[in-house]
C-alpha cells in the first residue's frame, strides 16, 4: 500500500520547520511520498488547521498535530 503524508504548515512557524524535517527524514527512510501545504493559502485550511499547525495528515486523515510522534507515524506508514 502506498501512503501519502502532508504537513499542514505556515511560514514563520518554528515548530513547522521541525516537523517538516522530521517527516522528511522518516518518510525518506520509509520511501513514502510527502509534501507541505501552507494553511494560510486556503481559508478552509486556515479555519480547520490554523490553530494547531503543524498538523500531520496521513492518507488524507488527521494523524496528529504540534509534534511528530515518530513511533506512531512509522507504525501508520508500515
């Protein structure tokens, strides 16, 4: 099964930078596609995720927010 991870992020967010680096490392090790989406580019995203960035989505479903739980993310992707 192929998974997709999206980090809902925003510019100027130090926690987002950290989460993006962690997701890049984990997904790189597992060969999983990932991307970043800026919540401030879409009013719906800003309303849904803006208070909790970074938010990690796995296969379109919310997986977690504020921090990356590495063990939990790895389990979801394997």
